[in-house]
């Protein structure tokens, strides 16, 4: 557990050679560190100054360690430090703050980031990795510079509270509304989507479409007694919310629903039987049985839609539901926006001013 009273948290990463990133790039409330331009001892001293150890024992054993003394993924040796490239220092607003912070970054740039190290007031901790994290370990310098220069620090400062529902604050959940829980569930389902980018096998596409449409229904059709024409109402509400940003939404959502239904209701198995050949025993060959260029296109588009949808839903909740008694939930506001011009313009104004924060 991270001490919520510690001022800052640091996360460090591996990347390619960073030639153009300065030693320190301060973008309040964040600091980006180029560890390739910082010596091991400079790093330890700066860390202890910015993320003070909880006590003397932590200071002595959980920061700088010798190779023979290393245990339980705590502390960092000189050899380990040489493998790191850069890191971010950020305010410690929440328990499990690294989980919240990386989700903010994922929402901002549509690229999931897994830290190699986490530094809190209990010292340096290493994150274990599995094979699916391999592609996330290397960041190209132009991507990193784009994050820094495109205003992530401003985005984080403005919207970190909006994304606070990615984690549970046990001191506050008794006060959570149904919408708080809905946002929490949608954030966490969406956060798992990075696994689909590195994991391709027979069921990957189907799981992705099932999970995708679950989030759409969770946010845009939940709690309705009328179960007919769910897809129609979903598309109408999404169109009001993000139709200007995604003009092909009706076609894309219809296709995604089709792929999901083929799997859930069983028609996909007829096609699998026809296409399966003797010798189709390699993972790549099996995965291709359910793959097509159309599937890839719809998958890519749906993930883009979801990134904006979960963000905008949370923003609408903050700006139209929590601060007003006009509507009981976001779906009610969207339904009203389909019927009266005043609400429609209010929603679209919120969307327009919010979307500009995303690069």
C-alpha cells in the first residue's frame, strides 16, 4: 500500500537511446527524467529528495543495493539501473496511484504503459513481467517527446479526478452511486484491452468484440426494461455523443454487433467447420480461421470508439449529473438530448471542449 501522504511517486521504464530528451523536463505537476543522462548515484539522491523514505531502514535497504543483497524485487543495483531509460515523477493523489496514473496516460495516448519500477516512500519495487508485456518495454523517443510536448501534464492535472474511478477508495465507496460503479466497471474492462494487442489466438477476436459491446451496452443501454432494439438505441445515443468525431459509427457498431452475435449465438461455428483443414494445428493458422481485414478494421475502430466513450461518459457524469438534479444518470441526459435541442447543444458543447484535450 502506498502512503497517501507521500508527496510524489516515481515510475521508471526501459526505452531506446534517448538523445533529445533533456536530463529533466519539468511540466507541472509532472517531471520527466532522462535516466541515461543521470548517474546511478545522482538517481538515488534525487529519488530520496523527491520521494522521501518512510524511515531509516527503508532508506538503507530499499533504494541502492548490492547484487548479492538483492531480494524480493526490492531496491536497485548499478547493473539494473543501466537497463532503465526514463521515468516520470507525479503527485501522489491516490492509493495505488501508479495504476490510476498509467490509465490516465493510456486514455491520453491510446498506448498502455507498464512500468519497470515503482518508487514510493517504501522504496524501489520492480514489476514482474510476462511475455505479453514485452512490446511495452521499449518506447521510441519520438513517442515519448510527443507525450511531453502535446500537453499530457495539463490533461492529467485537469482530469485526474475524473479517472479516479479506475480504483476503489474504500473510505468513499459507501457514498458511490450506481453511476460511480458503472464508470468503475467500464474503466477496468477497457483497461484490459491492451492484452488484445499482443495476444492473438482462436478466441481473441471474439472475446474482444464481446467485451467491447458489453461496455457499450453497460454505458448506453443499461437498466432499461425494454430489451428490443437495443442496438438501435445504442447507436442513436452514441451518435449524439460522438457522431461528429466518428461519422461511420452506425456501420462500425452494426458490424461489431454482428461479429459479437455470431460468437455468442453460435453461427461462427458453422464457418469454422467449413474452413478448418487437416493440419491446422499451429496457433497462427487457427487464429486466421476467424480473421479478416474487415475484422481487423472493425476491431481497431471499436477500440478508438471505446477510448472516447468511457472518457466522455465520465466527463458528462461529472458535469451534468453530479452537479445538477435535472437527470438521474447519463443515459437520461442522452435520451433527453435526442428529444430537445437545448440538452443536445449542452451535451455537444461539453464534448467539443473536452475532445480537444486528446491529441
